DNA sequence: ACTCCTTACGGAGCACGTAACTATA
DNA sequence: TATAGTTACGTGCTCCGTAAGGAGT
């Protein structure tokens, strides 16, 4: 058994059991990958693949198990290579982050600015995706870690660290009647058409249940995955926005006004998560530190101060 | 990086950083292993070994990390091979057990008898050792699992399952005055010279603290790692034996008599432990089941009935 | 007809063994 | 001097690529 055979197995699965495609991704010809797979099956003495004639269409039970172990083995290889890189190219390398739009635009910039100052030689790569995609990315080691508010805490293969807590603000065009509501309550907010995050993003579901428990039916006229879209439609006059507080900036949004809603809506925790068996290089650990540190400096509510 | 290079690394460490010896164990010549190690270092770009001239005398920090990952990688390879074996040679294979003398002689025979009936094709290999050695054996995958009373529960890389609980009996030659003591108490036992298990074996330390807490100083004239030795010296008239209850059998020991001490000495739990990332073949799982099951059938106290 | 996988075959590269050299104890 | 490790070099194996053949869509 060779690592290269396991590599082919993983690539095969990731290419939807298309040997040709897998080979391309590995910069090999089909026949090479085909041989790897045949060799594996021969050595193990078991069918690993379900076939339709010559075509591979899936894995057998044994194949699933082997694939699982193959992934682990390749992850370990990466760890070993990272140990090497850490000593050779100390302070330089690649940092691959997966995150949502909101984090990427409104939270990470400050963190990344500080990080770049400490590690100017580290190349950054930000992958944007849905929370589900972010889990997938970090589980398959296509990013070093993912940062977002949902999903991350629940996966057993991930180590998830709470970074900071946040809540929501209401935004509206200056002069909008909602801004004059006193006191501002959930009931009153429900009298206006609302624009907020799509289910599965940025704590939207969490918020929804809060309304439901209060017996309220908010009139959500539009949902979006990212804050900029919400702002855009608030500016269009389509309604009142409910966004993460850190996504409002008086400089960038001089035409909008906010009201803090943290006393009436649930607090959210943003997590950073990485694969629990992953070797973390020094700069990767530092980045996580900064994530917590920077938020603290900015005066946002840090987790440890709560509870 | 190739698995074979990692194999050489692990073999090197296990042979005390003697390349020649490592090569022999791998059925290779020195130069081959030497090259593997050189290749690894070159690919990682880092010193992995501390050297004294040409001789390797230990690992650098990086080397330690790589070794650790190498072990994991090789364990995964074994898992994959086991998946294959499970499907090819179903019901046959090798079962490597590590255990202490007492378990091997007085508990396992019945389990193994039942196991052999179900899996006559599985070869058995029993490795005897101290609890510390048993941990080492199972951590380095030189046995499939270890069975004993100490140590196993405390290692994070092991999955330890409580099998059954037991306590001690006193044994003495027929007619020995201790057998007439009524009621039999810890104090009275302390009036006789005692023979029991060596510290670190079969719950000896646990028992010792019980005496100490009662303010008693037992007169232990001899300790031994296994029960047969204890019986031998009891027969010599050297003193009174304190042994695991299951180690007495009226058939084998017609010249000895016992008194149950379970009301005055602490209960012990015997564990079976295997490496937590290990793939368990069907017959290996079955064996663990049997361990619990057989003890129940024999009327011994099963864990779940307690507490 | 096109795509996809397998098999056969050849060349380049590499892994291991032999052996000579170097260094440690 | 004996033991241990590195380096050089040759041979045989193997890995990948080319190419031809069969199987599915």
C-alpha cells in the first residue's frame, strides 16, 4: 500500500467516481490512477468499488471504510509536511481561512491587518461559503480553519473555539419612523417590513425562534446571505434591516441609522474551528489568538467576560 | 514522503536509534534505512535527529513530532489492511492479547474456550507483562488489546471498557489458625504474615491504602506478580495469602481453604483497552463481548449490576 | 459517436543491495 | 579494532505515460 494509491482513492471520490477527472486533478493519466485503484483492491483482496460494467459508481462498505482511513492518512502526511515547513520557512507560508461574508467584511479586516503586520510573509486565502460549506472545507482540509456562527460547534472531528459574542442592530434610512419608536420593542419592530439574514446564516434561525417564542410573526420581506445586500435594500426603502451590530459603521453608512437590539435578541457566538488532528503552525495559532484579542481591543463583548 | 520512510523512522526509534538494528528488523540493509531517513530529512528540510558525528542519538523537537505522526500513519495503514483481511479471511486471523498472569490463568481460559468455539480459525497470541508493559504494548499496536486491572483507564489514546469486578479472598493451608478467626477482620488478618501481589499488580496498591486508612500495618512477608507464586509460598507455610477470588479453585487447590474478603477490601475493576483509533475486526469485537458475557455466566459480579 | 475504464507495453527513475569509505567507542 | 553510518554505484523493479481495446451512454 502506498500513499499515492490512497491519494487516488480520495481524488476519485472527490471527483464523483470519475477516474479521468481524478487523474487530471492529480496531474496523472487515467491509466495511472486506474492502476492505483486496482492495486489497492488487489492488495486488500476486496472489492472497494461498486461498478456498472467498467465504470465505477460508488464505494462498497469496505471501500467507505478504507476511504475514511485514507483521508486520515493523507491528513497526517500534511501534518508532517507542515512540521517541516514550520522549521524551514518559519514565519512564511499560507493561511487558508473559510468564513462567511459578514465575518470576512466586518470582523476579519482588523484581525488580518494585525496579522499581516506580524507575519507579512504569510499569504492569505479567504474562502467564502455557507456554514455547511465551511464545515465541509475545514473537514476536508481545504482550509486551515473556518470562522462562523453556525454549525462549527457540533462536529466531532472539529475543535471549535468560541471567539466572541455579538448581537444585532436595527438599521433604517435616516428619518424612518421606526427610529422614533420609544420604547423600541419586538412587537413594534414587527409592524415594519423586515430585511435580514437567510436561514442558516449569521444566526438567523436563532433569532427567528426568539420572535416565535414571543408569539410574534415578523414580516420578513427579504432575506440575504450577506449584510451588504440587506443594506442595499434598506436603502431602496424596502424595509428595516436587522443585521449584526459589527456590520454597521457610521463612516460607511452615513445615510443609515441604527438602534441596538442586544437587550431583546439572543446573543450569538462566533466560533473558529479546525480539524482536531491538524498540526497548527505557529502563525496559525497566532491568528486564532488575534481573533480573540482584536475583538477584545475593539470593545466588543468577549466571551470570557460573560457567563 | 513514503510510508516506508516513516516505517524506518519508527523502527529507528524502537531500536534505540541504531540504524543497523532497525534495518535488520525491517529485513533491509543499513544503507536502505539510512537513505530513508536522509530522504525524510531532506524533504522536510529539517534536522530530525540529534547526532554525535555520524551516529544518531535521538530526535530533535521536529523529529519527535514527525515520529508521532509517523506512528499514526502506520496505525492507519494497519487499519486499512485489517479492513481487507476482514473481508478476505473472514473468521480467521490473529488475536493478540496482552494481559497479566492472573487474568491469563484464571479468567481468560473460559473466555478463550468459548471464543475458540466460535472462531476456531483465529490464532491466539497471549503476551504477558506488567500493567505498564501492557499499556505500552497496546499503545504501540503490538497487541490488539490489553486486559488488566491497573493503568488502562487512564490513557487518553486508549478506549478502556470495564469488564467485570472482583475482590479478594484469603487462602491458607487447611487447619491454619486464621481460618478459625470469627469474625474475620482486617485487624486479625494483620496478626499473620501475609503474602500478596506486588505493588502495581492486580490491585495491590488499592488494597494497601485500605489497610493504611484503617490504621493497620500488614506484615507482608512476600509479594509476587502472579497468584501461583503466592500459593506456592502459602503451601510452604510462609504465611496467609491474599489473592483475587477467581484465582482459587477447590479442584486445583484441595489443600488450601479460603475466606471471602469482599466485605472488607475494595472492589477492583478489570478493564479491556484498545487503541482508540484502531479498526476492530469482527472477532475482536466478539472477544470483548465474550469477556463481559462469560464473567456474567460464571456468576461473578458484573459491573452493570453494581452501582 | 463519445466518454470512460482496462490492459499491454516500453522507458525512465528509483529503491535496495554491495561495497568502499569515514567516524565513533 | 570493532562497530556504526554515509556515500557511491549498479541492477532490477515499478511507476507512469502512450496506445489500443472493450464497455457504457
